[in-house]
């Protein structure tokens, strides 16, 4: 009985994760009965999640060595925390290259998800969101800071519904045609998918 | 037609709020209006919830300081306790100097007077602003709080991820307050240059309707616009507290009242089931005013015909009030 409950829970979790990775629209086009595709998507989701978690673990370990950032009336403390954290992460990841999180396989899956959004019924709304967010054209590098004072683009919320969820330390952003994974507190570019937005 | 309760003549402003002229000197001439046109029509009822609303304020320009000075002046007659900030709180890099020049200095008199500012994040804001105590975000990019019979929800419309949507639904479901007021940077309905945030609307509007949100405030557009009630919900855009763009209100069927000729901010008073509002320009002109009646019903979408002009808008040249539609 106990093992049956465990198996049910496992199946439920698996379905949940698959739904996130595939997005609702994709699920209809690629039925879960295609076992090979499902297994591949599950593997990719786990791979992506593991890579993000490894980054977040590093972030947390390095941040723990700094005085904790609490709400403060002194903006200088916020700025110095951000700079100190960024410096530590940059030093720890000095060899980081594009693709350390968005591997070619994961990138390919993300591109399909993004294409679905920008070619599907919601495409015009999603594009309008990008325009309304005062889009910027800037050169970005992995492990480099997001330029200070440059507005952060608004990510179409319906796209966010279809991308894998992230821990609170990182977020997706779209800059020109690139999808970036950004460390919020450190203001660092963790990884990039170039030409992600059609 | 409801009666209005109190008429408070407005007194000419002084510029005592200017602190150090080192960074940005005060203007040589102060824009003023005649005493008759500086009228304040708000009920000032005991125990009412009183607040100001401003968006896109953090420019550090002279005109931001002039709007701030109007707010200080109006507070003498209408002692509001807090301010909703609709995002773009600090344009440019978030340096200590930026916080000083674009927030602490212009609003010093209000801060010294105990006024609390509750910020939402705009697209020009670093999310780390949520750790700045002056914005009362307590380290959260989105949050809720209660004042009197009102529950306020400050959302992060730059990044409306599933976690935030789930949080909002839970908060709205559990909100016991009479009034539910949401505010965030990007307007769901707008006649401005950016237009309506339709993608965001597809996700937020169903929640607003399901859980009876009454009023929504947004910024991003550097103008003032009151939208005709949409499915029973009242939407205001007030994103001109630091900068304005003349002629930005385009012809749409959305506008109930609008003002894009100068900077502006809002004053709001909620008493019982009534919400009174004023939109005031940089030089102290009332450019829109009215009252919203909250109906006690579980189906907000059934609401209609709640809004009427609470006070006349005297002596305003036609060019300053654009597309004022007949009120329901
Ligand atoms: Fe904005």
C-alpha cells in the first residue's frame, strides 16, 4: 500500500515537471504517449535543474561569507553587497563559458518552447510586452554584470508560464534576441541563449 | 448626486522643502496658480484611509522636485499617511547618490513628516531596491499590506512568474478587507505610447475579477489617465511624477479622463464604501476628480455605473483635459 502511494506521488511529480518543461501547447502537439520524447524531456529538465541548483549552491555559499543583506536605510550597503557578491561569483566562475547551463540539448528544448510562444496564438501579446518594456540592445557576456542603469526588459508572463521554474536567486530576461539567465542579487549574467527570440 | 463634504482653499506654496542646493539648484521662479483654482475637494472624514499615488518619479529633474513640493503643500490640507510608488523609482544606476537625489531629497519633508512610501518595481528599477528601507518592501519584490479597510497589493509586473501569480491568488483569496487595491508598473489598459499590457492582462484580469479587486493603479506611461471601468474595475495610470510627455494620450475608446500636458500625482481618500480621488498637476491644478462607490457584492463583474464627478473641474482650458468622456 505504502509503495503504491509512493509510486503515485512519483508519477504525479513527473507529470508536473513534464508539463512545465513542455508547456501546455506543446503537450497537445507531442502526446505524452511518445515515451521516448517524454523521457528525453524529463532528462533535460533534470539536467537543467541540476545545473541551476549547482549555480545557486555556489551563490549561497559565497553570499554566506558576506554580512547578510537585510532591509537597510543605507543604499550604499545594498550596492556594496551586490558588488562584493558579484566579485566572489566572478572569481569562482572565471572560466565560465556560454553553455554551462544552457547546454546545446537544453538550448534546443528552450528554443522550441520560445518558438511555441512567439508563433502561437499569444504571439502578438508576447511581442507587445517586449516592445512595451523599452527593449535595449547591449552586448552581454557570461559572468559579466548586467549594465547598471540600463532598464531590465519585461519578460512576457505567458512565456514565463511555459519555461521551467527557477529558484528565487535567478531569473530569465530577454535582451534583444537573447534569453539570459540572470543572478538577481549579484546582477550577473549566468548564461545566455543567443538568438533565442525569433 | 452625493454631496461633497469639505472644501479646503489651498494656500500658496513655499519652497522651504529644498534642502541642499549643491546637486540641483531650486528653480528661480515657482509656478503658482491663483487661490481659486487651487481647491481641494476631499471629504476628510475621520478615520479615512488617505494616501498619495505617484509613478515614474525618480528622474531627479527639477520638475520632480516641483511635484514633490506640491505634495508637501497639499499634505497640509490633506494629511495623507502614505504614498504608493508605481515604479521607475530611481532612473539610472542605483547609486547612493541616485537614491539621495531622486528620492530622499525631493521627498525629505514628507519623509520627515512620517509619510511612508510603498514602492512597486518598474522596468528602470534594480530589483535589489526591495532591500531599501525607504521603499518599505521588506526584501520582497511583491507584497501586500493593510490600511484601514483596504488591502493593498504591490506587484512586480516586470516579471510576473507563476510563483507571483500563485502568491497573488492566495493573498486575494484570503484578503478579508472591503477594498482590494492592486498597483504595479505596467498598465493593463492604456492609451499611451506603450499601450495596454495585454499579455499581463490575460493572467491578472481573471484573478482581479474572481476575487473582487476594485481599483488598479499603474505607471510606465508618463501621463495621467482614468480608464472607463473595465468589467467593473477602475484603472488609473499615474506615471508623470518625474517626467511627462505632451500629447501622448492617443485616441482610443478607453479614456474616461486624461491629462498629458504636464506632470501630475494623485490624492486618494477611502472612507467606508467610497473612494475619492484627485489628480493634481505640477502647478497645483486639479485635472480630474471623482468618487468611486464600492458595491458590496460577490460578483464584481456585475458592477456598473458607479462613477460620477464628485467635484467640478473649474477653469481648465480644453487643451488640458483631453478626451474627458461622459461619466456613467
Ligand atoms: Fe517604465
